[in-house]
C-alpha cells in the first residue's frame, strides 16, 4: 500500500512484515505485523524499512528537528 511521497524522491508504503526486503534485519522487538518502507522513485527499490512504532518515533524526531530554531 503506497502512503504518499516526498520531493526528495521517495514514497512510503506499508507491507506485511513477512514481505519486507530486510525483515530479518528489522530493528523491532514490538512484534509489529506490518512495516513501513521508503522506496526510491528512481530505482523502485526499497531503501529503508522500519516498524510502525519506530516510524512514529522517527516522525516525531524529524518534526522536532524541523521546528527547532
């Protein structure tokens, strides 16, 4: 499932954990059933994967950085 894109050339998608490109290397001790992937618009390849909980944490950190002065 595609979730939207970024001007940096990536879009995000959500897939079942078993369909992850690097599911065995996923840093997740939460037992998340789905993972978020960042996929390159240029190559169509998965460039980054993380579980939902870590994606939410990353989103908060990025927002904090963007809002800092």
